[in-house]
C-alpha cells in the first residue's frame, strides 16, 4: 500500500508539469524528490502517511533559485494534495549543496482486503 501511494504522489506531481522522482539516484536540480514515507498505523489495513517532497533548485541559492522554488511550491500547493507544511532547506547531492524546499504532504492509505475465497 505504501509503494502505490508514493507512486501515485509522484504521478500526481508529474501531471503538474514538474519532474518528480522517488529514486534518489534521479534527484537533480529542477526536480522534486519524494522521500520514503513515515506513518502511523491505525490497523494493518489503514495508515496515516506523511511524505516529504523535496523541491530541488539549481545552485547557487540566488534569487533565480528562490523564484523557481516558490513557484514550484505554489504549483504543488494549488493541486489537490494535502500539503501541511513547508520549509526552505539545503539538500546535499553528491558533494554539492542544492537550494531546496521541503514540503510535508499527508496521505491516507488503505490496503484493500483480500477477495473472499472462491466457492
């Protein structure tokens, strides 16, 4: 259920015209990296999932990078996604510091029960 939720989130962000990935090897400037989720489980079938979507600009952290980050954050917030928090940060990719913005996105996920056995 977690893999499907993260894949759907990446697909939803890509549908906004942005490049989103959940593979850290693909993280690069002018993309959105969706990190692994953390969650609170209600049962073995329902979880409240929190995901960090890290918007990555291009160095240096100048006005152009800030503008791209804020426009990207605004695009994601305007979509039908439950963005509950955001904060500027710096991501380190390889040995390079990348200006970034972390968005906290909440998801409710549910595992469908298995089908009943055939009679």
